[in-house]
């Protein structure tokens, strides 16, 4: 019998206190349904303390990563407003345990989006798109985890930064991008690495969030998933993304 409330409290406390905990499913035997139940309950604890839901993040949006993890679908996590880092501002390294950053493209919705939708229907719901960065952070000891571990731990989502909002009617299917740390380019990629087209990630977000009883809402941000591998972060760094036509975004990781 999975102890959903107990495990959710353990992971929520670890995230709040920025400390490591032992894996909850080291053998990878937990069902994904149970893992998502733990994630949902953990986020509900955060909301009960005053945080507001702000959207969703998508994970494993690389076909190669799906094959590596032995799954046939993306995973997702929940965003809350206290996870957002204002563009150009600073956040404390002490908030995290094993922080890494990855470059992404973000959507903000102008109307609800739910269920099995087409790419055209998904695009019609988008108010704007923006270059973005996600801070991902596992709370597990020694950075070791199974797939259910990751899902239960909010798909490792811990922070996000969004740059200037831009017209979604301009083609964003294959925009070149770089991620830099202290002005040095550390990753080069394209938005096409996100399921071949970032809109496919939004389509998946609509399907998965409705299945969980939490359809995407107007004003929510959807982080489409990493366009390159993630980079480890250290105190004192400035992390930034530069995306073709859409501009740049960045934040300081304070010591």
C-alpha cells in the first residue's frame, strides 16, 4: 500500500528545507499513477501554505530520453508562482539541493486548453511565447533516482525564468538558441529538439493535465521542455539563454 500522504510530506519538506532525502522507490516498482498522486499531494501542501498554481512543466521531451528511460510518453510537473524567478534578478543557491538549468521555450495561455487537441487548436489558445530557463533540482541523495522517484518529486521542477513575451504567430518550430554561464556558451540547440516542434509539448500538456483533472487555464505558463542537456549550477553564476528572434532571459545564482 503506497503511503501517498506520508511520501508527499517527505518530498514537500525536502523541497521546502532544501535538503536531501532517500529515494522513495529505489527499485522502480511504484506505478506512475501512484507517483503522480504523490506529486499532486505534495503540491497541494504548497498551495495550502499560500502558493498559487501557475502552470505546468513538461519533461523527457527528447525522443532519445524517452527511449533511455524506457517510456513512451513525456512526463509533467506542476508550477507554482513561488517557483518563478524574475528575469534578470537573483535567486539563492541555498534554495536548491542539486540545481541544474536547461533552456526552453515557454507558452502563456489566453484561454483554457484541455483534452485531445490538435496543434492548431493548441496554438489558438496561446497568448505569447518566450525564451525561458528552468531550474531542475532532484531532492534525492547522491542524485540517484528512478522514474517514479522523479515524477513524485514534481518532475524535478524547482524554478523558472521567462524572458520577453513574443508573437506566437511567428514560426518558432526551429529557432536556434544558446545557453551561457557567465557569458560563456555551454549549450547550443534548437527548439526543434522539443518533440520535433514545441507545440507537440503543449498538445501533450493539454492531454495529461486534463486526465489529472487539472485542465490548463488562461494565464498559465507551460514550460515546453529542455532543448539541450541541463547544466550544473554553482553559487555566484549568471545563467542566460539567447533565442533566435525571441530575445534573451537570465538570472543570477547568488551564493
